[in-house]
C-alpha cells in the first residue's frame, strides 16, 4: 500500500470532515453492494426450476 499524504484544512489540521464524508460514501457503496448480493441470493433460493423428466418412463 502506498503512503498517502493526509488532507489538511486551511489551518494545517487534518480535515476530519473530508474523511467523514469519504467514509460515508464508502459505507453507502458497500451497503448497496451487500443489498444487491443479498437480493440475488434470496431470488436464487426462490427461483422455480422445471423438473427433469426422464424420457424412458
């Protein structure tokens, strides 16, 4: 992982508001991906598949 300089505000302090905003964005993206994966998993459980009939019977 490459080292990255911290973002600072006009006074030279670490820009906490910026990092909170980034964290909210990342969490929103993760929750959206998690929701989509869960939806696909549930949909897969309830999908109806036709039965395979043997032509020999």
